[in-house]
């Protein structure tokens, strides 16, 4: 009998709905098979996870769909118990393609609608899954507000069609958000962003909250299993940060669990991924007990290294200076 974790904290969306304060990521295509990810989803839901973060580019939605069907049939959870996120990939930004992509994901997942559907990256710069870090697509181009809004209008249609309850954005910057938010008929309910103690993005985090957008943090443990193309010699390992290690010893837990406690107490929804049952159970349990003190939260806040791990260099366009251009580090939309 699997251990079931109860009393999972929640966060309140701008709509007033409360959703789980922690979810399970499903990106494992660089290291794990779709079957391994599916097995982890089954086990995690049995243990108490109620939020699943999926994406078409992860190449495992059909397997997860088989698992969801089993979970519903076995009475482990009902569809309405789960908060399921999907995402449109960069090669499906054209007219009508967002809706087609959403329908395909729903078909693969064997559900009738998403709870949240995101624009995975804010431009149509495609790269093949598993490509090398120096891979470049000659058709890549900078962010364009009009182009993004054509994608967002299709997302708004998804809400009207009942194919998703909420829509959101991912991998955005403040300059990009400032360009598009005034044009949105349906405001984003959530924003996925890289977020962990070594890369806290305080300005973007505060901006999202000020605009009633819920932050969802990917790479919440510093992504120790991220693809090789996203690794550089300067990267900071969150679980080795002295401040995190010191606090973990005080709480007698693995440093990874301190990262998750910090995220949930800060107000970010972390979406850690693991195929190992002891890990995904301890990840969930960590946010239900033994909270960090105010002093520990402040210590971690001050430990921010501003170290982005997922740099996205495979999306660069001809003429770009470097991966920093993807993130508008000088305060303006690069290449526009």
C-alpha cells in the first residue's frame, strides 16, 4: 500500500479557485522513457499529487493518457480531482494550429479539457527534441508582439470552446509581458518561469503577483537532470549552496526539500519531477510539515546567485548576441 500524503497546501488563483501548491513535472524525455514517466505519474497520484504539468514536446502524453485512464478506472482519483496543464510547442503557432495542438494533446491524454494551457515559449523558434546546444534553426526570429498575440487569440478561443479553463504564458520577461498584457482579452492565470534558490527572479515574480498571475516554478531543485546542452561551467548547484546545505542539516532533510519548502512558502508552485517513488513522496511531504522560519526564508532570499540554468540558446536567431537576448536582460525586447 503506497503512502498517501494529505493536507497539501493550496494557492488561490485570481478567479478565487484554490489549486495545489505543488505539482509533478513530466519532462523526462532526455533521460527517461515515456513508460517510466507514466509509471511515476500513476504512483504520484496514488500518493497524493493532484497537479500534473504536461507538454506536447515531452513526447509522453499518450503514455500519460493511458495512466490517467487507469487512475480513473481504479478509483484512485476522478478527473475533477486533478489540475492538468498542457502547452503548445513552438512549431504549432500558426493560424489554427494552437487549437489543433490542444485537441491532439487532449486526445493523447484521454481527457476532454485542460485546467490550464500555456504558450510554452513566446516565439515560433523550433528546435528538435534532444538537439545539441549549438543547434540553430535558420528560420528563428526575435519575439514579435503581433505574432505572439495571434497565438494568444487562439488560446482565448480555447477557453471559449471549453477546451481549457485557464490559459497562461511561459518563459516570458517583464518587457514582453508589458507589451502583451494590455492586449489580452483573457488575462493569463499563470506564468511558468525558471525559479529556484540560485535563480529567484524577484522582479518577474513580483510583477506577476502584482498583475494577479500565479507563478509556477520549473527547475525548482536547480534541475540536476537537465539536458547537457543547458550545462555550463559557471552553473550553481542549488543543493550544494552553503545556505541550503546548512538549513537542510538543521531540518535533517535532503537539501532538495529545502528548495521546495522555500518555493511553496514564497508563493511559487514548484513542479519537481522524479521517477523514483521515495523522492516524489518526500518532495510532496516536505511542503506539508516542518516549515522554514522567517530567518531561513530571508537567508535563502539573500543567497540568490542570479544563475539561469535553462538558457534557451537553441532558440537564438541570426544576428543575436547570445542567450541573454532571449531574456531581455537590458530591459528591452531584443531584436524588435
